[in-house]
């Protein structure tokens, strides 16, 4: 192997916007049938089932209220356990929401949970 050979690359997704807020994770059970959910998807917890779904303010039953942010890409063909960020400082432009929701729609709720939003430079 050469000393100047490129072995691999790291690509940053800019999900995190800083380290001033502690990052915590929690386990979530994702509801089946949502397709592939991407890292950075904002999740809600469906009241009737306790399962995590993509947040969408046009829905009801808990699905309209942001709860956490998915840590990894996940195929939800079947219900699957994964982890989600329950606190931290995140780039609002990197977040993914259901329906036509935006970061502005959920920012106040996220802030009460310890999830803070800003924009990366």
C-alpha cells in the first residue's frame, strides 16, 4: 500500500449542527409499511400502538407531534426496532418530515424535548 493512497472516504450528511447540546438516543419500534425511512426523519409515536411513524401534522392519534429523530436509514417492510436521537443540536435543513411539514412547524415541540434546531453554515 502506498503512503498517499486513498483507502476510503467519509461523507458528512450535516445532520448535526454542533456539540453544545448533549446527544442522547433512545430505542424506538418503527411501524411496518412505511417504506425506507432515512436518517434524519423526524418521528412521532402513534398513541394507539406506541410505534414510531414519520411525523405529519395532518394526522391524529399522536402522529402529528414530533418526538425524536431517526439515527439510521431503515427499511420498514416489517416492524423493526431502531434508535432515534432524543436530544441534540440538529441542522433544520437536513431533517425529513411527513406530508408538507417543515422544521418551523415542529420546532417548538422539539425544543421542549431537548432537540434544538439551527442551520449549518
